[in-house]
């Protein structure tokens, strides 16, 4: 190991849950990982879920798309809690499943859901490229169970192609409560120990700024001392740029790929 993160704090806008790979790699390289939970996810009401899902089952879909491990967790859990598993099984028999990336595919497979397609680029743009490559006909119907805070990029693009995209909002994010992790992180920022900062989504950017503005009055100045400021995906980049923060965008939308980019940036300093 190169120990390139030695005596450096490496932070990511993602909670500790399901973030063990990030922590392992950073520690092996001599660094201190901080997993920042920017949001808590609130599921929709069970009755609302059941009504909406029954309405969905009255239609026939050609594809199901899952955009995150969280969407898989919430969706499958609520299907089971409402005794709707048999209906989901019937739906999935008639359609292909697309996962946005390896972590989402793994989560689906853990729930015995076969994934047929994975884009080369693990993002909404990658999903769009895959759909174009599949040459889907106008009238093709797609279902996406997802966060209620999702942007309309994919729906807008598919509407122009004549493809019917139905979005099932199964949870809504709320800003996370300030806890000891955030206090510790702010102290690390103030003494310039945070050398790598990774932003994982536009929502994470918004909630990060909302939280930090309540902890550190001049936290924007702390960004100047971050040597590797990285965004995952073009929409995350746009959200940061709108706040006059200019990251390096990771072309690989995985933890391993993003940390490799961080190491390359640090090695050039």
C-alpha cells in the first residue's frame, strides 16, 4: 500500500451504513475516513404505497430501473410488509431489470431479482445511453421506484423519445440531524486536515451545505485547503458549481474508482 492518505482525513457524503469498503480502503492507505450522513430517508405511508403499487400492477411494464441500493431496500421491504410479493414477482417475470451500478445490482441479486442490464457509465446519463443502445420503441413502458427528491432529467429525455416512464416515489429525504460525526468533521475542516472531500449526489450537496452553514460560519473558506475535491456524476458537479465550488468529476461512479482519482490528485500535489 502507498499510504498516500497518511495523516489525512478523507470525507464522503454518505452514512456509515453500507460504506465499509470506503472506510477499509482509506484506512489501508493510512488515512482517516469520515462518513457524513447528509440525509435521513422517510418512507411513504404504507397505505399509500399499497394503493400506488396495485395501480402499477394493473399495467404491464417492459423494464424496471433501480437507481440506488436504497431504492431497492425500501421498495422490496415495503412490498413484503404489505404482502405484495406475488404481484411483484408477476411484474418482474414480464420485464427486464436495469440497475444503475454494481452496488444496486448486488442489492437486487441479494433479493433474488435478476438484473439483465447495467450501463457502462453508472449514472442517469449512462442509463439514457443504454436505453438508446437498446433501441426501445415509442410506447415502451418503464417503471422506476425512487426518491421523491429525484430530478426530472431521465423522464424529460425519455418523454422526447416517446417512451413512457412512470416514477414511483417510495421515500423522501430530510436533512440529517447534526450529530457528533458532523462536529468532529467541522473541527477537522477548521484545522485543515480534510484533504479529500467526495460528494456523491446533488441531494447530498444541498444537505451538506445546509448542515455546515449551521456549524461553521465561514466553512466555504475551508474548501480552499481541500486538495482533492471530487464529485460523482455530472449532476453533482452542476450542484457544486452553482455554489461556486469547482470539483474534479470522477468518471468512474464507484468508491474504488473515486478513491483512485483522489490518490492520483494527491500524488500530483
